[in-house]
């Protein structure tokens, strides 16, 4: 079995203990792998099994110790004045894509957000032209943020259906979310997630939608949500996330894992820039439940009123 870094399990690459100096590119590569893994809520063991590589090799990759072939790929890309992604992508990039990417390469986050919002009507026929703000309210955030409790209260207040996207996923698959992931894997789960969101958009012109915390890890699905729903990020302190899940009787986040809090913080750190793309955000750790709901209700009712150039609100 060939390893991600190009070496064989029978002849593993050098490790940190052997004192190898770390190349900056390999360090960034490792950080990106670790960040993507955290964003998807996967342990190193789970990713190693899914990728068919040893956990030790994956650990070395994340630590910035890789095979020289990775650096050769980088050198070739630099000589061609392109990105390594251009060499390993499944399809050659089109001239238009290359021109667009060049224009956006060094823009700041605020500019990129304006560009994304501007092109939605172009790439999504359902959003073409000016129209009313979507009446679907999507609550995003990590598990334990209060999406279920506050979502039900908000749906009752607005007179909208309350849609738990995880339950819709289970209807598609005919089994629980945990069974989908254990039997069919993460990729299959993400496909069901996309289908469930597409159907919810078609069925419910008005709704409060509770969104699974990891949906933001799939850009295509998250773009769909952002363009068809009024989005609000419910955020909380890491300790509150953990305590609320435990209070619901689910001790799995802490079972046999001394580093559960560190893992949760890593996941939250990776997903925060994506959660922050929501139009509004509300800190559910800042106030008691009743006061939090009053603030949520006011924000959502104001957001659902037609207006021009909506800006992100924070409470």
C-alpha cells in the first residue's frame, strides 16, 4: 500500500525524532490536512483508515515531515508558474477560471465576500434578479449551540415549520446519521446531506432549518444554503458546547478521550471562518435562554423584512 507522501509502509519516511528539518511548504501542507480533518470532525485514526494509509504516516504528514516527491511536485509547479493543485486536479482548469482566480488571488476577505454574493444570481438561476429575502431561516453552528431549542421556539413564533436537516438525511438513507457514517462513510453522508437540503428548499418556502454543524465543510452545499436561506450563526463558548451536549445525556464526546476539549476547540477554530459567512450571529453564552430568544426573534424578524444591501448583524 502506497502512502500519501509517496513512501511505502515498509520503508517509512523520516520522522521528527530523526531530527529532519521541516520544509515550510510541507509544514503548510500538514497544517492544511490537519485543518481540513478537524473541520470534518474526523480523528486522525478515522482519516487514516478512510485514506488507506498508516496513522504514523498521516501523523508525519500533519507534522510537516513528508517524502521528497512532494517537494519535487512543488518545484515543478513553481517552474511552470502554477499551483500544485493545477498539476494534480482531475481536470485542466479553463482559461476563464484561471483569469478569475488571478483577479481574486490577493483580495481580502471582505472583497471576496462581495464577489461571492454578486455572482450568486449569475450561477444560480433560482436567485436571478432582485427579489424578496428568503423566508427560510437556517441556524448554523456547532452542536450544543442551542439550534434545536431556539429553533423550535423561533419556528413557533414565526408560524413556520421546524426542519431538522439531520432527520431529513435519515429519511433519505433509511438509517441513522451514525449508521450512515459507519456503514457508508463520510462521502455518502455528505451526498445525503446535499440531497436533503435541496429537497427542503423545494418543499418549504418558509421554514426554520436546523443545520448540522459540519455542513459548512462542504463549500457547494454551504453555497446552496447561503443563497436560499437567511442564515444565522448561533455560537457559544467551547465549554458550553461540551456541557450542553453532556446535559442532553450524550457522553460520547468525552468517552475515552482525554483531549476532547482540544479536539472541539480545533473543530470550532476551523469552522469559525465559515460560520461567520452567515448574515447574522448571536452568542448564546452571553445571556439566559429567554433573553437570548428575545434577541434572536428581533434579529430574524428584522432580517425577514425586505430591504436593500443587508449587512451582517451581531448580538
